[in-house]
């Protein structure tokens, strides 16, 4: 039993309130996932979109890291092209596109316990262990601004309780996946993906679905087609909430065993495992509220 959340703002005047809305939704699902939590937020820079040709990279680790030393070391190697700042339990970097592979190489060689949690034009990701409501308070999530977010509260059933096993999984730039449920054939799919060169950061079944989804998108599928391939190849009971820099999507398995509810207004679209996570959203009384139908892919665009 886990909790999933998605929030897409259509009304830009709500963007300064995204963090507060997100915290309320996550806190309502705290007991569904008391082990750990992860949150992803898509936001433009305060003065406009990210600089052309740059990518944001979020770093985290399950072990103690001298984050100040890491930032200094990367700055010495990359010079003024690197911007860095503390973010949640790790740091977020902003580097030129062409430097991403170099950053990953430096990390692997010098800080092998550090992992890239996400990369993207508009994306920042925070993961940590502990009660989700406590994580939101500890890292000041209520103050976050943005136009799109997904989140997950985790009750581990098939893998360890660690930062790296937490959702969301970000298998490619700006693509986030959170999952409630389980996949019965994930080990088989994982072996096939690994044989084709796909690398994994955890033994979580949800990461397998995320990596497969990214593979289909890289092959040229649009989001709905890629999601349908995941449903075709992976067996299990699930609700998946997926985001890109411009889209929010939700799908349930053929039996719709795992709960999900959607609230849609002219100002936002919100998805959650339970209605109580939507109950405090603005103008919820005027929203169109419904349960996603089995095997139907619902997608909304910014």
C-alpha cells in the first residue's frame, strides 16, 4: 500500500501555491507510505525558463556525503559553467548540456556513493526516508513554486527502505514515474533490459517499469503509446502516475485493484490514491471528480 500524487496547474496564478497544495496532498497519504517519500517539482526560473542549453541535475545518497566538498570539487573541475545549491537531502546542479556526461563520470570516479536522482530542463527531485509529512516539513516543501508535481509515499513490500529505492524514478530527462502496486514479472523484464544495456540504481520493481517506459519513448513512441507498451509487457496490479515537462498521465491495470481518483477544474488537474488528498484543494467543490477507468490512459498537457 503506497500513495501516489500528481498535480498539474493550468492557472499560472496558482504556481506560488504549488508547494502548499502538494504538502496537503502528501500529508493526507502519510499513513499509506510511512517508510519514505519522494517529490518532484517542475518549475521555471523566477525570471523565466532555464537558460538555453542547460540541464538541472539532482544528486542524493544513502550514505553521509560532504555536499559542500562535492560542490567545491565540481566547481574546481567545471569552473563558472556550474551553478549548484543545496536541495533537500542533496544538491541540485545546473550545467551546460554537453557537461552532463562529464559530471556523471566525475561522480562515478570521485564520489561513487552519490547518485543522480534526476536530470531535466525544469525538474528537481527530493527523496528521503521517514514519514512523508516530516520530510515535507524538514525541507520546506510548502515554499516550493512550480507548475507540475508528482509525489509518492512508500510502504515497502519487495525491496529495501532507502533513498535510492524511493519514488519517483526518473529514467530520462524530465520523465518521472510513481507507482502504487506490484509487478509480478519485473525480474524477467529487468534481465531483458539489462542485457540491452539499461542500467538500474535499485532492485525496485517500479524502476523496471520506468526504465521500460523511457526505452519506448526513446524509440519514438508518444507518452500514451509508451504507457500502453508498459501495460502489455508488465504483469501486475498498479496505478501509475507519470509526468514529463509538459504532461501529466495516469493509468490503472485491467482490474483497477489499486485506487485512484482525479479532480479536474479549469485551474488544475489533481490525481491521488484517495479523495481525502484532494479535499482541501482550491475550488474542489466545483471540480469534476472521477475514478480513472481500467487500462485507459488519461493525459493532460500544460
